[in-house]
C-alpha cells in the first residue's frame, strides 16, 4: 500500500509554474517574446520574464549577455523591459 501526500501551494492568480512537476518552485509570471540580437535567437537574445523571489517579492528577470543589437532590436528590448516592470509593479507580492 502506498500513501501519497497532497500539498496545496497558494499561488498568485498569475502563477504559471507547473507545481506538479516542480513542487518547490517559486511563482513564475509571464514572459515576453525574446528579442534576437544581430546573431539570431537562442543564446543571442534578450530574455525578459517575471516572477516571485522570496527575498524581494515580485521581480523582473532580465537575461542579455554581451549582445549587439540594432537600434530597432534595442528599442524592442527596452519596451519589453518597461512593460515587464509595469506588470511586476501592478502584481506585487510582498517579500
């Protein structure tokens, strides 16, 4: 006989984390489409997402490593970052 415990995790209504796969995961929020650099997508892209970080509440995650962007790509990345920051401010979870 096997007994399994069911754990209920209180999530904000915006949480997209698959807690059935990652029960100890935080709370991932939305992410924005990657902005490719002049070298293309994948590692060569600006990635922006949001979520809950225990120490700081709702945060914006930015990943962009030594990229070269055209002015249009830089503008798209800047607008996405501004949009993510606005979303995070409107959906704050206390630390």
